[in-house]
C-alpha cells in the first residue's frame, strides 16, 4: 500500500506540473539478460534472457533536466544444472529413530525458474542535444519491485538417495517409504513465497527526431536489485526428509534480480505550445 500511495502521488505531481512544465511520455519495449541471481553449493546457475515492457512520464526542471516516474512489466529467469553427489556430514534419524548418513546422487538434473515483476522507477534524467536531430541522455533512480509470480519446475534428471546405517554397516537404497530410491525429477516444484524489494537503474539513451513532438529512442539499461525477492530457507537442513527435494533455489541465501539490455521506444511531447521550449517541440 505504501508503494501504491507513492506512485499515485508521483502521477498527481506530474499532472499538476503540466501548468508550468514540459510533459513527455516514453513507451518502450526492451530485451536483455535478465537474471534471477542465487548461489548454490550443488548447482551451476545461469541467467536467461527476458523482456521489459513499460512507459515513463517526465516533466521538465529546465531544458536539460527532467524528473519522472514509470511503470514496467519485466521477466527474469535462471536455469540450474546439477551433477553432484551429496554426502551428509552428520548423521540423521529416520522414522524409526535409527541413525543414518544420507547420500543423494544428482544426475543430469535441470531446473527452470521464471519470474514476472511489476516495477515502478522514480527517475532523474539529464540530456544534451549533440546535433539538430540527436540528443543523448543519462537516467538513474530507485526502482520499487513487486514480484508478480514465480514458475519453478524440474525439466529433467534423476535423483538417487540412499542411507548408510553405521550401526549395522549397511546401505539402503530401495525403500521409498524411508525416502531411499532412484527417481526421475520432472514436475513443478513447491510454491515459493515472494517479497517486494527495490533496486537501482542506470540508463544511457539517445533520441532521434522523427517529426514534430515525436522522437525515436534507444536506451541501454542496467539494473541491480538489493533485497531478496524470494523467501528462501537458507537455514533449512538440506533434504531433511530424503524423499523431498525442493530445488536448489530453496536452499540459497537470497535471490536477487539484475538486468542489462536495450530498449527501443518513442517519445511523445504532450506540452501545449505556449508552455514548451523551442527545442522541445521543434
């Protein structure tokens, strides 16, 4: 609710400022490497490509400086691959109260994570004309990030679990009731709890004059997140129940977002002629 109130206030400020300031609307579509970042002791984690779709609204402080706010929908992803033999360092206790040591052999396990977010940036923009038809700009500011949903699934792979019982010097690997079996992983993972967080964006852009009040824009963007967007269980015992494996993300310390890419868009100047500078409206 706090983020919503801030966003509404910014929109009201933009609307109220139209009496004195130049107003610009910039819709855009972007593509880049947009990662769900997390570290795992057992998995190799790679980021994936994603898209961003949104719009920013700016109002003028002077001919070169603007402030504004925006709204965007973005997609992030991560793919995790596991080929690893896990051996528990301490003994565990089974359902009968007997002590054992767990072995979990991951063979060709592939995990897929995809997240959609709603993001609200608050922006400061500085621009300079470098020719009669081209200007360049730098934009930066904080971004409020609201996770919309997370899809997580096992794509392929096998997991073989076994228990070594030192009291009897025996290894058990074929009693599924105790969690010891060889099984294929190919289904959705349990749901994760998601959390709102914030990040910071840096953008370097260029605009090219197409027509009166209409510019073509190209923007390089980099954004980093500061807090975890997933409520992970970093303090959980790894596979405390040997029959349950929740995915490598579940046991990570935190899950953050980062993105780098390019956006293409249009910039519309909505300022009435009597309130705009000569350069801005051509």
